[in-house]
């Protein structure tokens, strides 16, 4: 376990870190920022925010287990408001240290609620044989680095070494949840569920009114341009009801067809960022 | 006469308008600068916080390590001295306000850098003591120390980001015209440690027994 420490002594890591803060004047700062943006862009990929709690991009876990884990983590957010996300990647897309890289990713995803900052992300990189638990600011007390290290080293690692990823992830998720349970109380809904229910009733009304106006305008326009409406002799400013009907029919048809396509994703519990932030807490292991 | 009065009135109105617009502009800029400065001070407090966390871990670490049979005393002395010098430098800094003097920040950084070096040397040396590697207390301290180093890196990055936002605001036109008057000097960043731009030399030390076989998982 001490090998990763030897591989990258603190001096090297410090050097990597300090490079980021190496700026003297605004002009130099800008140049350095651009250079780093380019080099970081070439070397490092921050994956987009996932839409599920459990994300197996490496395909090491069965479909049923994945959806079970996902449901377990969604229910945990309803109960405690803590957002726990698991991301299994085939490979780390960065040259930096795993602790630095996963901090940036977790921060970009905004896991955890905004005020409580209670997010945890378990990153696993299969080909690199590395994993890391990133702990949000608000859970550093409940899940200190030592606990995170114990979970990766003594709970997840043994099954991983044996090649059983599903068992390792199950045990890891369970012990993370057990460790942080009780720190916060949930509202009974996930961030995504709250967002959809909290929407003001005025907006759909306004939206509908806008559509109605649009459909009438559409009808009006057509007849005016054609010059001969059914009932128009002089001005032509009348509404073509056939056109209006056509507009609504079209809308409903396209609406129902698109809903049919994307229906499967809304049935399972989806993850939505709560806006949490990360300060580098957590620990990881290699296997 | 009447015309003259009218002209005067218009002139006064124009002047008043200009003054009001200038006041609004200066007020808005002032408020923005205050907000940015507040962000810098807050991130500075966070930096101090994580460095303090590291300093608090050290007595425990030193105690645990010195318990190991005939542990090299020189590395321990080095860590203790570095921590003391960090304390001395910190005494001169206001914990609630980010430093405005580049030399002061440089000094702070140098002291912390020395402590980082001493600590990493201590951890490397401790690899040679199997007794320590089996010690649960030492392992947990090591995990905490590593986590603290990660936090330091994150907070330093955040600090540099907020200072950059602040400095851009202070130095760009037209805010730069009033920033000096209102007392908003540009603030220094954390710089790279001297020598950080070149990779550390790799030394193959065949004289001492390598700990690598024992460290494989």
C-alpha cells in the first residue's frame, strides 16, 4: 500500500501543484492560463456530469446490479440529502495525480447539496488499477481521510484483487453509506425530483398561453399572405382554423413520439447535481 | 436674463447628471471590489486553515515515529524546526486578510515549502522501518497527512483563482483609476517553489537495501 507513496514523493506532487499557481503579472498569468488550458485540454478530459448515481463506463458490473446500486443511492439521497455517486471508468484521462484529477472532476460535477456540500464520489479506474473516494467539504467530518482510506484499502480492494468488481463496489457503497448516514436529514426527494415538483404553476400556464398565441399568429399569417382566405375579401386578416388545428395536432404528435423515445430514462431514478463543492478530502488505493 | 437663467439651469442639470452617473459608477465598482476582496480574504483564511491542519498533525506524527526503535533523529529535528519556523512566519501575518506584500507571501511560502520537504523526507525515511509500516497509528497519520496535502493544493488553487479575479478587476480600465484611490492594491499569488519547474533528479541508491519488495500489495 505504501507503493503509491513511493512512486510519487510529495516533492514531485508539490511541484505539479505549484506549477498551477505560477503567475507573476496579469499578462503572464493570462499566457500561462492559456497555455495550461491548451495543455490541459490536450491531456485531461473532465467527463460530463452523469445522469445516474451509479455509472459503469467500463462495463464491469451486470445491468441488474447497476440499477440496484443506482436505486439504493437515489433512496439514500431522499433519506439523507447526501449525494453519493459512483463512477467506474476504464482509464484515467489525465496526466495528473489521481487525487488532483478526481477533485477537479467531482467539483465540476457539483455532487452534493449547495448549502451542505454533502457529496461523495467514488472513482474507479479499472486499467490503472486505482480508485479514489472524493469527500465534499460537508462530509469531511463524517468521512475523514482515514475512514475513506480504510474503505478503499480494506473493504473494496480485497474483492477487486480477486477480480470481483461487483462485490467490491457493493461492499464499498454499503460502508460509505453506513459511515455518513446520520450526518444530515433528507427531505424525501432527490435534487432532481425537487426541481420538477418545485416548478411554479404559473410557468406551464404562460407556456401554454404563448403556444396558443403562436398558433393563432401562425394561422393569421398564412391567410394574410395567401391573399384569399375562406372568409377574407378585403383585408385577409382572419384566422385559418385549419392551420391552428394542424399546429396543435403536429405539436401533440411530435411530443408523444419524443416522449416515447426517452421514456426509459425517466422511469429510473436520475442524478442531478445539487451544487456541492470539494476541497480535496478523501483517500484512495491501488490494487 | 430669462435665457441666461435657463442656460444656467440646463448647465446645472447636466453637471448634476454627470455627478450622479459618476457616483453610481464609482459606487458600483467599489462594491464589486469589496466583494472580490472579501472572496480573496476568505480563500486566504481557507489556505491558513489547511496549513494549520497540517501543523496540528505533526506533533502526533513525530511522537509516533520517534517511538520506533532507533529512528533517525536528524529528520525528526528537521521537521520540528521547520514547523517552528512556520509558526514564526505565521505570527507576522494577519490570518483574516490576504497579504498585500509579495515578499511576505514569499516568506510564508518558503517556510511552508521547507516543512513540506522535511515531511516528505520523514515519510521516505520511515519506509525503512518495517515496525512503522505495521503501526496502525502511523498508517492513519500518513493517510491524514496525504489528505491534508491534497487540501492544501486545492485551497492554494482556489486562492490563486480569487486573487486573479481581484487583480484583473483592480488593474483593468476604468476601475484601475479609482482602485488606487479607494485603497485596493493588487495582491500577490502563490508562486512555484524554486526549482519546481525542473523535474527532481532520480537517484538510484544501490548501497541501501531497497524496500520495494516489502511494499508490493
